[in-house]
C-alpha cells in the first residue's frame, strides 16, 4: 500500500501543510518539472490564506529537497527541475533540441558510480551523470521520416 502524502511528510519530520502536499501531488506523473510548471499545475488550487506565493513555492521546494523527498537537478542551460525519484543513484539523458529528460538507472547500483582520477582530499559520496544527445522524436523530425 502506498504511503499517503501527509504520512510521507510526517515520516521526514515535516508538517503536512496544504502547500507541501500540493507540490508532492503535482510532481506525481510529472518528473523533471520546473518551479514554473509546478506553479502552473498547482494554480490557485492550494487551500488556505493566500494559497502559495512564488517565494512560498521555492521555500517548499527547498524544504522538500533538504528532507530528501524530492531531488533537484540542474542540467546546463535549463531551469532547475524537480522529481520524486530520490535515493536510488539514477542519472539522466537530456535532448539538446527539445529539452526532454529521461531517467537512466545506474549500472553500478551504488554511489558513486564513478571515481575521479584524483579525489583532492574529498570523501566522494555521489556522482551525477548527464548524457546529452538528441531524442528519437527530434531525430525523426530532423530527418523528415
């Protein structure tokens, strides 16, 4: 049985507010959403006084990220994007044309996937890998096929 959004928040020591529940719900089925996309998806649907301001949205996104309920990724040249898939050491494919982002499972399965040639005294616990290219739909459009 899937845990309710409220129970999930409480399990991480966060209060179950309408704003936090709205953002977590808006991310379901919409991975890699930007703050603007979440704002549009939530709209005026957040109950309570004042709903959710833009600053409130960013505050909630920050709270949820720090609690490791969501993950923030920042592909070069793109706005920060948020997803519910956390803690599994997965990576991303990004289309250079349309910006589409797809998850890719880690073949190693444990963090970090890669070790640097020199660690410069750091204790490495994570490596983010982003592959860039052209998705099948953009390739098809470019060739006219």
